[in-house]
């Protein structure tokens, strides 16, 4: 079974030697998204809530480019520079996801690229 890179201009371009996502069979692995505007590659203005919204919008764009949607996400990993923001992540996720919710892990980290406060990666099942 071969793998296929997924790319869309509706999400930030990769800022290193990786793909926005890779499809292998009926599974798509989405690289971590940080809160960059796809058009400008600049960080969003605002607080962590604004960052979470942008990250999920970026994930949605990549999922759509792979032939799926947020509804196809089976697993998320959330990286936060401050775990006190976990409640905000839960509130915002409830705006984008419905039951059955994806499996998820949340990890506290000391830093993320470009000073982001949140990064999320995902796995889609198509």
C-alpha cells in the first residue's frame, strides 16, 4: 500500500520537511496545526481561544483536502503551553465536534513553534 501526500492552500503551508497530511489506505494522518492564517502565514491575533478556533479551521481544511471532514477525525492530540487552557479547548471543541467525539490526548509542553499556545494533530478514518 502506498502513501500519498495531501496539500491544500486553504491551510498553512508546511514550514519544514513534512506534509500537511499523508493518506495511507483509508487512514489520513494530519500534521500538527498551529494558529497560522493560511494566506499570510502569520499567527492569529487574540488569545488562546482565537488560536484554538484557527487551529481547528486549519485541520478542517486539510481534512477536506483529503476527502473527509472533522466528522471523520478519530483521534486528536492537543499540545498546550498552559494546561489551564484545557477548559477553553473543551468548550471550543464542542462547537466543532459532535458525538461520538474523537479519542484525544492533551499534553502540556514548554514551547510550540512560532510562539503558539496550542497545536493539534489528528488521524482521520475515511
